[in-house]
C-alpha cells in the first residue's frame, strides 16, 4: 500500500496562497472541527493570538484523490529556484492532438493569471511535449502541461 502524502508550501501569507491554490487545483478548504463555525473561531479557542491565526492553512481535493496541501507561514522570503514543483495537467490524455493540448494549456494559463499567477518563461515545446512555466502569487514555480 502506498504511503499517503501532504504537500507543504512555505509562504508569507498562507490563507491567500491557499485561496490561490484552491482555485488553481479546484480544491476546497476543509470544514472546521465540529462545534466551530470557522477556522479562526477554532484557532481562538486553542489560544492562538489573532495575529498568528494566518500562520497556516490547508486545502483538500473534494474527491479525495489528490494530496492535501498545507501552507505554513515562514519569516524568510523565497530566494531561489524551487527544488520541486507541481505540474498541472490541463492538456488531456496523450491521444489529444498537440493543437488541442496547446489550446487547453493556454486557456488554463489565462485562468491562472486571472487568479494571480504570472507566466514566468512562456511556452516550451520539446520532444513532443508542450508546457508553460508559471509562478504562483509568491513566486513558486509550477508548470501547466
């Protein structure tokens, strides 16, 4: 049996980053624990000061297939290229024509730009593959393929 994983992002603004990635991945914020109307209400009940309540956030695949994403605030800004990145598979299966794959990728790139992502290096095509390298709102690299 495979080991389940959670992907963790270090960031400056966990709630804002979680909002971006929830929209980008079609994920959702999990419900707060029973008895609490919101995560800030839960955090306050745990004794977390208001200024620390944006210290973390999580999002989940509503279908339960993808990994949970956890975002945690760190004091230092991003300073170098990621050693690992996420590929968003928007182009369809390998039988999809290259023109249709490009159309789907460019449509997804525009949707992600509207959410706050930036197109970092433009489109790349190599060995029959096509992708666009992008940055999330805090500069973390990811690809749309």
